[in-house]
C-alpha cells in the first residue's frame, strides 16, 4: 500500500519532490524516485509485503526496460510467480511488485486477467516510450491523471497533480453531482483538467495520445438460475473463507473493524477461524450516539476472543478533525462518518498497518433495502389505476404527482440525496446527470431486470465513491484497508446470484398492499444469503437486526451550531461567486431538524471550505 506519482513533461526535480511529499502519509516507510529525460517517477512506500529495501520503488525490471510504481496488493502473487518461474523468468525479491512488473513484461495488458487484489500502477516502457497504467476491477485503489499540451501527470491523489500543473479550473458539473450523490461521479473530479482512470480499466499513453480501455465489464454477467439456495450458500461460504485467507497475507499485523454490524462481524468470524493469533478489533463510538452497535461488538468480541478496542469520538474530536479535513483535503466531505474513519485510523495505526473491513457487501447482496425495493414501487405506479384507494394514497404521499417515463427516471428520483438542488444551486450549476446512468440502464448489454440494473449501478457508480472515502481516510494515517467482499470470485458470484437470495420476501401476499418503505427490513430480509449463512455461526439477534450504517449523531451535535454554519454558507465564496442560488438564504433556513438537513448543511459547509481553499 503506497502512494505513487509520475510526471512526463518540463518541470524540475525540486517541484516534483514537493508534489511527492504531499502523499507522504500514504507511505511513510520509504521515499523513492527516478528521473530520466523529462520523466519523473516517485513512490511513497508503506511496507506490508517483503519489508526489505530490495522491494522499494520505483522498481526497474531486471532487463532495465520497464520502470514500475505500484499501490496495492496482488493477493495471488505467489501463484503468478510460480507460473512465471516455469516460463524461465527469474526473481530477485520476495515482493509482489516484482511479480507485477514481470507479469506485464510477459503478458502485457493481459496480465490484468491474472491479478486478484486491489491495485493501481504505472509502468513506463523505455524502449517504446509508452506509459501503461491500470486500476483494479472495483476501483479500490485510486488513480488520477492529467494530460494537456504533451504534459502527463498521474497520481494516487489529486493534490500532487495540482502542485505540478500550471493551472486548473472548476468542473461545474461536479457541484451538483456532489450534492446529489455525495461524490463526483463519472470518473470526474472537481477540477476540469483532472480525471480518474475508471475502475476495471487501463490507460495507455503512446505517441502523444491517450487511450482508455476496459478490461473487465460488469454487464457481461448474467444470472445462474441452476444454483439453488443450499448450493449457493455452500458456495458462498467457500468463497468468503478463501478470500479472507488471501487478505490475511501480510508481513505485518492485520487487524479488523468490528462495528457490531453483520459485514464486519463476518470478517472477524472468518479471521478467528483462520489464525491462531489473537485479533485486534476496533469499534467506533460517538458521543451521544446509539450504543446498540457498541454492545453487539462487545458480545461478538467476547465470543470470538478478540483483543477489542473501543475508540470514543467526542463532538470536539469530530469538529477538530472536520476542521483539519476541510482545510487540507482535495475534496469536500462526502458522508459524516468519513471523519469517524479518519479519527479511528489514527488510533488503529498504533497496533498495525493493515485493517480488514466489510465494505462492498451491501452493494453485492442487496443491503440498501430502501432503494433495492424500488422495482416494487415502480410496478405499482405502472398499475396505478387498478390499485385500491389506500395504496394510491400511500404512493401519492411518497411520490406526489411525480410521473416517471421509465425505470431510470424512477431510480434517479430515489437515489438523489438532494432532489431540490434548484433551491440551493444557481441554474448554471444545476446539472442533470442522467446520461451517466444510461449506460447501465439502457445499454445493449444491459439486463431487462430493474433490480439488476440498480445493483450494477451501485457497483459501478456508488461503490467507487465509498471506496474513495475508505482509501483517503485510512491512508491519511498510513493504514492499509483490505476489503475481502470485493474479491473477484465473490463479485462474480454475486452478479450471477438469483435476486431472491439477496432480498427475500417474508410474505408475498402482505407486501402487495405496501409501498417499498414499509417493506424494507420489516417484511423482507436484505442480504438474505449472508444472514442465512451466518445466523448460527454468529447469532440470530446480530444477524437479523436492522442495518445501522455507522451513524454520526449530527442531529444532537449539529443544530446547536446550525446558524453559524448556515451563516458561513450564505455569506461565503460559493454565494459570492454565483454558484449558490440567490434564494438559498430563505430555503436553507426552512430546513427541518432531521438527519437529511444536517447532512445537507454539512456538505454545503464542507463545499464552501473546499471552494475557498482552491478557487
């Protein structure tokens, strides 16, 4: 796990090293760089696999032709190494970096078909003067790039690129994208000049032209109807155990989050069965917050005999870290619990540099009941005239007179975290992002199943935003986060899994008289296959309780400072520059005291700080 930076163009070594220093937190164990002609390759290393200096980067192939910088872990690197040795390729280190560079040397872009893990890497071919860069399938590891006027820059984070380029401008679409979805979507950033290499894709810079191509496509997977419930459960158990085992590969201690929720509990359970060492587990508790998660994490820790650590975050701690985040980050805060991850990473780092997390299970197995039940409402709306008055009334309460042309319009209505952007943004910044989602919903390879379209959208668009949150806020402390649920085999299994094994209805007759919000986690079982698999291994109380989602008690904390934050928003640079609507002063004060309002104010406040810092 590391930070990487490459630059091709005219600059000087001092400036490049200043840019490299901006990602020192990602790899505090070693700083390495190479320069040749107008090419600069830099690396900040966090030592996890092969702790010797022989594994430092940038790494040059034994033939001297290829230079590589790499961030991540290739969990099956030993198997790949064995395969390459049989092809008479020699190795001089025990690192997965050398495996990666030799895999590229032998297979070129086809090497990506062999990798199991999380990665972002850049390879320069001195002979052909070609740059090859790639990201893992799910986009666990970030990779940002800039290319203009024959100047190329690529990095694990945005700040080094900003340091090295001449100028940058605000991406207008990013403002509305951020407010609606909490992250900038479509592989864009807040800066017009900087984009992301898409997940499951590689980039080639050759002959002064950039090409980006997908090597893995989520739309290629269809349901496997032949796999029944029992066989599916058994198969999933094998896959999860295998994945966790792979993710325990490390030369330094591996710890785990244990929030008290299902996903992290599964990870810790599997870890406890695979290692003889006592596992360090961590749970975050907020001042004035719900203690249910805390109690469940204690119970499971006692049962699995982990060395449990509780990290208490006070309102003061939170606000201090929020101020630090807003003053230094290259993007505004997406969700409130980012700060919780940030603070906890500081503590966890003291007991090890690798943490196992349960991220990804919700997207793969239907964990967001509110929106994964959208097809139910959509069918009711299509059949509205034939419904009884009671059900018509429920639908009207939820949707009003809103009409939907198709499934995509319905989904975007439900998915938008700020449906009333026009109340807050000037019309020049109030963009419609429908075209970004059309590829999944309306492409030739798209499934006809509304549920499948939602799931694939969540994996393609929602998940990368969450993963960025995890990466930035763990690596800020030099902590490597590993996500076993996003193992290649588990992702492929989930994409082929029948929908009724993801969300199971308790009684189909009852739900016919209900809208989706009444069904979710009351009359259905989200992530059914996971719950069925672990109900006896953990406990039924833990397994079947309602999802909490790492909540921050903003309602209790925030509204005492609501007026101060609103004042900063309506008198700040966003307002002065004309990005915010002239009517925002009235509209924002009308917000009711609830979680939605608190999060919206927090995002607008963080956006104001971000904008003031960079523009």
